[in-house]
C-alpha cells in the first residue's frame, strides 16, 4: 500500500488483485478497460484510491474488507452488501446474526422473526443473500423460494435454507426451485459462513 502526500492512501494493481482475490493481470485489465478508476504514476504504474476500489467492488457485489472501508471517505456509500436472516427462533436468529457480524463486518445484517417482517425487508432492502428457516409461521418457505427465483420482485438474492424438518424429499424440492444451499439444524456456523462468503465473492 502506497501513500500519496501525507493523507491519501493508494493501491497498486497487485494490491487491488490481492484484495479482490484475483491475479494481477485481471486487475490491470479492469483498469485498462475502464471498469476500475485509476491514475498513472510518472513511472507508468497504476494506482487506485480506496473509494474508487470500494465503489468498483460494490458495483460487482464483491465483499468489501473492513480494512478497506476504514480508508474510505464515506464508507456508508459502499456498505451495500446485505444479508437477511429469517427465523422465528429468536435465540438462534441472534446467534447467527452475531456470528455473521463478527465474521463479515462489511455486510449489513438484517433480521426478521416472522413472515410479515421478512416480506417488508425483502421488498425494501433487496438483500443479496438470504438465510431462510423453511418452517416459518405465517410463511410457506417453498412458496417464498419460488417467488424469489421466478418473480424477480425481490431482486436476485441467493437463498440459504435452514431447517429442523426431518421429512424426506425437502432438498430435492428446493433444488427444483433453484435453491443450491441447504443446511439441517443443528447448524455448523462455520460451514454456513463459508457459503455466505462465496455468495459475496461471486
């Protein structure tokens, strides 16, 4: 990481690549194609300001590291990654939310404890990722998944289904609706968080 003057921090193309999890040439291609704003040093090297990098990552729904957000002049403008947790089991909902906040400080974590509240947040916030308890009072989990993947009115979130239901055929029904991620309770939060991280990096 380089400094320009005494206050402004800038990143090289290699540092950009490391932050975004790509190879150096990919970062250079982003810059040359005009996707990522940058300037050129007298020596011909690309340099990128934190706000420009955060803006680029946000536009591509990439997970923005907390360390990068701290360098931005207006971090609130880039905290657009949103995760909604829907589960009527309040203690479990809170445990998941606390774990995700610690694991992903750059993600805005929202919580809903019933179908009505979930519907409002889905419609107003359009979260990129959804952790959904399939057996939720006041909401048919299967029908909600169908609406999400077919209707488009809630944006295009990735749904991670969690459930304590033991009946057979649940996973097959969800796959037909477009749900790729299914977890049975009791949950292994580390496994759940790895899928969440993958969602925001894709």
